[in-house]
């Protein structure tokens, strides 16, 4: 029991004090009544493939932190907001019920914001971070549009003469006044604010790129812009950018390095100057081609094309590998047909060069052959590749080959 002095020092409640907020309801729910959230799957991927570092703990100790769920679309169904990996562990381990905290949200956007917040401290890949950024930009952009329309209405009301109609406003054709909302320009004029409950609310002042970078823990706006540039090109299906994203996800490349690779792509397209030496010494440049065993330095390809072809010439690479010759040829204004036994990119067609050249490659201006170091790297290539063939078979002439291949 507290002493009289301590009881006297303790402030007594007054009728005006607000009642303490009751905690969200808690329940043990049947795991079969839980549904995954589609937005969570879109951003973070399949949770069942990401439980290797968690399932051992769940097996030994059970689920220590309750899942967070919200009412689902059907009666008796619950949608998981936080805890998808814990649910995947429970399903794999055969748990019948799981502990859950039940929350309710006013809108789907509120539910999405909560999902991002619950995953804030999670270890994420580069792709997951950028999908978070995509989601935040969509959510904040929609909120900024609503606030912009509200502000414009307030300004218009303050300047509207008494008795005038909407068509007497100083800016009657502003997109905010159109019924469909128009195409409101999106501006970098937002920064993150906290709503006091640990959830990210739409920014009010500053820059959207800086706010998103801070929210996803990616650093400042400059690094985020570099990441955004790489992510954008990868999203367009570019093979080299997608390979860079895969390296970023694996932690084998930095964002700055991937961005530099992106910026160096056109270095052979502007005022190319060859190196006039009797011995060429070139370093690898990851801006051309994708990672592949035995890849060739792109500058070697560039010098070859400079000396032996003209712009618009047709170049054929029957052992394309990671596509270095293809990328350099396109950068220097040459046409290129690329083939390989096991194509690594959509631009490379499947073909076995031991059968000769395909009809469309006959009569090419340059045949660029970079054999896979014969037996040196044979173990890294397919068993049926040229690398595993006898030397005489691989070095003999084939039908359809030019007389002077390089």
C-alpha cells in the first residue's frame, strides 16, 4: 500500500480527464480463418519463402508476438495486417490457432499504411524497399491531391463575391474543379509527419523524395533518386537493370554502383576514341552485359566494332553469354543478332552454333566469337556446350560462317 505522502502527491482524476483508451481486442483465432493481405504480398512477396530464419524459434517457443488482423471480406474471415511470416510458420508447423490482436481501419489506404508501418523494422531487400516506396508515393500523392483540392476551394471561397456562382471564380477551369479530378500535377512539396501513433501520415511540407527516402531508411534524396532511376529502368524490362536489381537484392552491389552502371551505358556512343596500342589492356565494365562466366571486357568489343564495321552494320555473336557484344553494338549504332545455347536475356535467341548460323545471320558484316575459354571454364557452362566439345569440333568451320570471322 502506498504511503499517505505518496497518495497525496498522486494527482487525483478530474471529471474532465479523458478515459484511457482500451487496448484492441485479443483472441485466439483458427488459422484457417486467416487470409493474407494482397497488398502485403505485392510489396514483400510470398511469406512462405521467407521463414527459414523464423520457423525454428516458432517451433521451440511458439508465436510470442500476436498477429494483427482486421475483419475480412466475408463473415468469420480475418485479413492479416501484421504477421504474415508468423502465419506461414504456424501453417507449416500445423498450429490450429494463433494469437491475434484485432484492429479496425476506416479505409483500405489506412490498412495499407499500417502494413508499411508494421514492417518498418523488418530486414528488406532492395526490391521490397522500392515497392514500399512505390506504395508510399501512391498513397501520399492521393492524399496531397485531396488536400490541394481542399485548399483551392478554401482560397476560392475567400475570394468569391457574395452571390456569385462557381463560374465567377478567378480560376474556373482549374483541374480541381472538374468532376473527374482532372490531371493534377504531382509536386515534390511533401515531407513526412507522424500522427503520434507511430504511423506514417502524408507529408505536409518539404520534398516527397526526401520524405520517402527517410521513411524507408534509404538515406537522403540523392541516393533515393539513384535507386529510383535503376528501379524504373528495371521495371521497363531492361535486362541489365534487372540483373543490377538482383545483385542489389543479394547485397553484392551498392545502389551507387548500379546507378553508375546505368549512366555509363552511352560512353561508346559519344565521340568514341580508340586506344592505338599494339597491346590492348581493358578492364571489365558492368554497365554492359549481365553477370556471366567468362564475360569479355566491353571496350575490346567497342574497339573491334570501331575498326572493322561502320554504323548500321550487322554484327552477329553466336556465343553471346551475358550479352556484352549486344549492348556495345547497340550503343555504337550497329545492329546485332545474338545467340546462345542457354540464353540469359530475351534479346538473345536460343541456337547451337555447331549447326551453323541461322538464315537471318548469313551475310553479316562481322561475326564476333568469344569462345568460353574451352576447358578452362567448362564446368560453369552447360554440359552440352562448346566448352565441353573436343577442340577440333569447336574450332572447325561450320556451314554459313563468314570466311573472315573475328
